[in-house]
């Protein structure tokens, strides 16, 4: 069964940094990550989050008026031969 990853997408990096900072205060783990091209070609920064934290993240976005584009669900692409040259 494929693993699904959740990315919060933004129109610009300022909103990504604001949400990251607010989530840190709440104790919600979010990893700053490059936006997967399968999700968007807009801002190159996204937040990789856990599915169980989506409710807290949506509440934080509304409470602080942080603009997001969407929360994308992307199938994790693991290629064990990536970056192997021999």
C-alpha cells in the first residue's frame, strides 16, 4: 500500500514561514520541504505535515489569517536507485 504524504502549499514563502513558526509554538511538527512538482508549480516551499495534525493546522491557518493554497496528498515516491551511479 502506498504511503501518502501531506504538503501544505503556499502562494509565497512568507506564509510558509509564518505557519511554520505558529505550528512550532503549538507543538505541531512541520518540516519545511520543497514543493513536489506533482502538487504545484507555484511557490517552491511547502510544509510536510502528518495527517493526524491536519485539524490543528487548519485551525491555526484560520486563527492567524495565514494564506495557503491547499493541502495536497501526494503518494510518497521512493526510488531506491536514485542517486546511485554504479
